């Protein structure tokens, strides 16, 4: 099965059912299928070949859903850029993945203006204002040019790539996670089976489609023939809540930051979410206190704590009925996935409570990182059976007597903030570009709202003066908002390791000590 | 009115558009569409409005109609009946 078959099959079953709702616009399966087909033909006419990359740089929109299915139908690989990405990152990813075509909107003109990618064809949505660079192809042209409505012939098999999802890793540059049709169909199928989705489900998605958790809300809803209500963000919580009630939403995926904002809304208790069936959380653990308050607010709603990483989408989920017994567990492996804990030598640990690295085996495990065999070899390693390949997650876990998994911490120092992974090195790289910065170190510090907040420590060159604001301003220009340091502290020296490198662990421990001191005082 | 406009603009530039003071922020630009404010930023903006203008922003008032541009915030403050009669008079 290929990923785009989700759409074709649901269109056959429910041609007139609404598949996607966005800001009052409703797109039926039939219409989604036709528009995706038109885009697919347009891409083929532009010369896009099987396996070539087509990038999407859009806010959550009907067009972004049409785009991803259209790209798949053309036999190409979709790459969804974060709508918040800045010029340098957009250029990096487009050139790194060798995108042939970019689908974007005129409102992204500022970011795209100085792109230096001569071979790239741009399909642009929206009215082109005077003075802006004209698109190579306009979206409306693609959608109306009398193009064929039928599906182009299949060019792929399920071992072909369906998507590259860029994510932060331990290196400075984001990495492109290569996912085949088989990977994504497998993950979607397993998740749908444990969430027990049916065509009656209506999902509220406020998460960006560049984030796999947001993307899968769309893919899965299309697979089970449900409806997805897309929102650009959770900036106006009551607008979202209002829509949830009006559209009779039954599934609401959260990250910890959204849960924290929800719980701050005092009048939420006055609303009745009679159609809401389940809430899911991933992208960081929910504090126990938040879980119990969510349960009070949504007494009849099943709450799923889950764990995963882009490299395999999802690993485990906690059956909602287990939540009272083990609120801090992320459960057991989802259907068709195996997970086990290994020690430093790679030997399986079966003693309950002993900490080791979590290893995942399943057809959801990625093919590797795009054009990065070294990083790929670091995380994809031989498994216990001949020819087997397993994923080393880089996350420390332990298991209880009944095999339930508990997240302990990261093996590397990736920061988890707002449900996103942030590579300290990516932020440090930007800090080092600032004139006057001698050395910089970035760590995550605990934060009630964000999970972790990004904190930068900076040592200035002698005689240079820089303010916290100037540092943050520079970062805002170069980094997506969730990577921008929330705190900046200037230091005159760093703790060092024996080899003279900055001692990251020592800095993290110093922060922890300060935090606990502060916590005791309040 | 000009005073309020300036206060809100200053707050936005100091907190969400740091260092982009050259960028022109028109009064009718949507914070959401332009990606100027994220969900935690909205909480900061609300706290600022409450502290500066001595009003309480009810949870239900956290909707784009009230808060999604400088003009909308000004109109919202006006509807809340706070303090402008003198300034306008």
C-alpha cells in the first residue's frame, strides 16, 4: 500500500464527505482527490521524476493537504518546511534535499526573496503584489488549467521514499529523516488501531504539518475516512475551543505546552465537550499534576500518554485505563512494534528498573538520514537477528515488572521545548556568528509552560559589549521562534573538561542546583 | 489613542520583533497570519494589556476579533470602556 492510497480509498467510500475543514472552508474527499490529481499532473509536466523531492512551505492550510497528496501521486517525495523557518534554514533544507519544486504562498515572499537556488521551480499560491518576484507557476493555474482530474499512473512501490522530515539532531544542522511509504503506512495503521479511530472521528489539529505529530493527524484522518479540523496554531485558545464544540471534535492531540495553556483557562470548566472521545499527548511528558487536572476537566475523555521520535514516528502508548496506576509511564510498544532496553554494550536488559537506552524494531523505522551515512550508522545498527536493523533512540528508559516503559532522559543533550526538539549546537552555531561572542553554550532549563526553556551562556570577547536583547534579536532573525533562547546569561569563564572543552554537564548541573535553591526559597 | 497605539507597538517590538525596529508594523496586520505571536506570546500580551490598562481579559475574550492586530486591540480596549474618553475628548 502507498500513502496516497489512503486518499483514493476514502474517496471511493465517502466522495462527498468533508475531509478537511479550515477557517470555514470545507473540502470533501472527492474534491481533495481531484485537486491532488491536478497538482500531480502539473508536477509531472514540470518534469518531476519518481523519487525527486518537492518542498512545501505553507501555514496549515487546505493547500498544504492538497500538496502533500499531489506530490505523492506524482511519485515524488514531500518535504514540509516549518512555516516559521527563516531564510537561512529554508535555503539549507531546499538545497540539502535537492528540491526540484517548491510550493509556497505569496505571504512567504520576505523569506524566499533572496533564495539562491536557480534550478528550483516555484509554484506560488495567492495574489502576487506588484514588485514581487513572479512565480514560475501559479497555483490557480495548476488548479484550473483544464488539467486531468484522474489519478496519474502509479510509479512507486512501498519501499520508495514518501517523505523527508527534517528534525534536529545532535549535530548543528537539521537532518532529513527518510521515510518510505511502508514506514508511514505502518505507523499510521498501528496508531489508528490503538486509538480505535472510525470514520466518525473528527480531529482538531493545531500542530504544524512540518511536525510529524501534526502531519499524521491529517494522514490518519484521511486513512480512516474521518474529518480533520486544521488550525494554524493555538494562539487563540477560545477560537479553537469554540470550533471543537461546533464541529463536534472527537480527538484532540496535545503537546505539553498546549496542555499547560489549556489548564490556565479558568472558564474551561464551563464548557461541555460532549463529543470529545480522546486526548493524546507526546513530544514530552505531561507533569502528573497536569494529568490529574486534565482528567478533572475531561472526565469522560480517554487520555493517551505516548512516546516517539521522528525516526520511527511512534514507539509506545499507555492504554488510558492504566493512567491512574502509572501516570508517569509512556506505556508499551504499539502494535507491530518491538522495543527493548540495552546497556552500554548493547546487551538487552530485562531487570525491571535498570536504566538503559531504548531500541526500537519495526516497519515504522526510517531508512536513515538523507545524505548522512555517518549519523545513520550511529542510530541504525544491526539487531538481534541476521540482517535485522534496529533504531537506537538516544533516550534512556527503564521498565517496570510488567514491561511498561518509563522515560528517564536524553543520552545527548537535545532540548525538548514546546514539544519540539532543539539541538543546542544549532543555536550555538548562530550565537557564534555574532560579532563579539567568544564562546557560547546552550542548555535546556526546566520551564512550567514550555517543558524546557532554551538558555544561552555567553562569554564575550575582551572589550566587547553586547546586551541580552541584542543576542536575542540576532537569534530571532536566524532561528525559528522555539529555538530562540528565552534566557541569556553572560559569563567570564566556563567550566572545562580535561581537554579544555566547555563542560556541558557541569553547566547543566550548576543550573539544576540554582533551580532547586530557588525552588526551596519560594 | 496615539498613546495607546504606541504603547502596544512598543510592547510588540520589544518582545516579539526584537531588533526588527526598522520593520513597519501596520495597525491592521494580523499577528496570527504574520506569525508575529505564538501561543505563549499571546499569554504575555494579555498580561501586558491587563497590567497596563487595568482591565481583566476574560478567557472567552481571547479570540482573534479582540486581539489579532493593533487596531483590534484598540477597539477591544474601547469596548471594555476603559480610560479613553479623556484621551479622545
